[in-house]
């Protein structure tokens, strides 16, 4: 069945991997269709999921 839970799990894992690689590398499979859309997608991912910056201690 196409509606089985393993299919959902595999799809979810592949989407998370794709988003992570797009965030990390700076390009995604969307680049095949539109470089502007790809840049907007990566920019949105990077703004939404910024790396945690350690708090600064005032001197």
C-alpha cells in the first residue's frame, strides 16, 4: 500500500535531509527549475534555522 507508515517515514527522512543539505551547502534541487527561487528558498531556510550563537559576556 502506498499509504503505509514506512512510506511516510522515508518521505519525511528524505525531505529533512534535502532541507538540511540545502541549508548547509547553499543550493537545493529547486535550482534545476529556477536559480532565483532556489536562492529565496535557501535564504529562507538560513534565516529560519540560524546556527546558535553563544551568548557574549559584556566586558
